[in-house]
């Protein structure tokens, strides 16, 4: 694995809370996350999942151990707020939207620290809200939106600064199964389309099953790791390597796939276009 493939690396992370009776919330966590990976973190209440996300997101300092994000040692970063703002996005269980701000204004918040005009800021925020399917809800306040829509706004806010890493703490915890699926679909879509790395804490096995890897925590440690092989993605990878997949990617003519024409009158058909898009993202 080359250096650049790794986005997060921790070495023997320990986090102790309290002065009197000490609580070892993290008790030696060493972890490597590859760029573009979609990782879930599970484990019982109190096992240290949120603490791990806080430490990775530089929202809490470890008692000992090291965190590298994009090859930068968080303990040595001069301007942590700026680094965080440029590199990471956060989504929490309770979406934490500002109640007096519209959907659009909430999504603009992470951009206030960046040098750009108000017009550009609004444009960027509008684009991501459209991406999450809320282009028609820009002027709505959080209390005029459903729980699922608020969480979509929160996901849009986490993505607006185009972070390479999104840390999400039970983003679907308050949602019913249908809304939960929509939020997870959305995150997968962003993962495929933008290559954003996701680390998602969840109690929901249905959410975890859809990720590349499940880390299971217990008493401040990673006690198990499950690699999920997504058969659909696996099939697409095989197709991509095949002569047919290569031909589609290279835009060669006269191809027919199971009776579906990929070219018609010298132009790629809609089927060819869709297939190429799918193959380009595996
Ligand atoms: N600010 C704090 N001060 C003292 N102890 C804390 C603090 N935050 C968390 N803890 C303790 O650290 C341990 C790990 O907590 P953490 O919130 O990381 O667990 P979790 O796995 O996210 O749990 P849950 O699934 O309930 O959200 C717990 O024992 C908790 O009580
Ligand atoms: Mg927690």
C-alpha cells in the first residue's frame, strides 16, 4: 500500500477521561483506513466509538498515541480549525442544524472560514443541496423539514467543503428504516462519485453490512474486523477487467451486450453510457 493510499492512521491511541476515577475510553487503538474506503464502526454502548471519531476529527486530544490524517500528525498541525475545515466533514445523530437558519444557510456555515464571495458560497451550498435531493427546500427552516430531510441537510453540510474524510456518528440513529436507507444510499453515492472516505458509527447491522469493512469495538479496543465483499461491486470489477468492459471504457463500436446494443448509428446508446459510468467508478 503506497503512502498516498492511506488517509487515516492511528498508532496505539489511548484516551483517558476524568481526574478522579479514570475511564479508559480508548485503550490502544491502531487503525489504518485507505482513501476511498467506507468503514463502519460498531460495538456496545460505552465501548469508545464516539471517542474514536472525536479524536480522529481533532475534536478531542488523545492522552497518548498518534493520529495521522492525510499524512499529517494532528498533534503537529498548526491551525487545527483550518485543517479540520479543509479536510473533514462531520455528521451527528442529532443533525445539529441551526434552527434559525434556512437549509441553504446551514449548508453555507462550513464555507464561512474560506475565502469566497457570498455568491460563490450560496452557489456551492445550493449545488450540494441539489445533489442530496433538496434543491426545492433551500429557504426552509429545520422545523419545516422532516427528520430525514434534516439529516440530508446535515450530510450536505458535511460535504460542502469537499472533504476527503467524513466522520459520521450514528447518522441514521433517529431515522426510520426507509429514511435510514436513503441517507446510507446518499453516502454511498458520494463515496462512489467523489471518492470521499467515510467512517460511520452505527448500531444498525443493515447499515454496516453495506460498508467495505466493519470494525467492532469493545472496552476501548478494536476487538474484531470484518471485511465485507460486496458481490455487486465485485461483479463490476470483473466486468471492468474483461475485454467487453475495456471495449466499453474505450468507446469501441459494434458491441452488443446480451442483445442490448451499445452503439447505434455510430453513437453510444444510453445503456452504453450508463455502463461506462458504472465501470468508471469501480
Ligand atoms: N467527556 C467525557 N468525560 C468522561 N467520560 C466520558 C466522556 N465521554 C465519554 N466518556 C466515557 O468514555 C467511554 C466511551 O464513551 P463513548 O461515548 O466513546 O462510547 P460509545 O461507544 O460512543 O457509546 P454509545 O454507543 O452509547 O454512543 C464511556 O465509558 C463514557 O462514559
Ligand atoms: Mg457514541
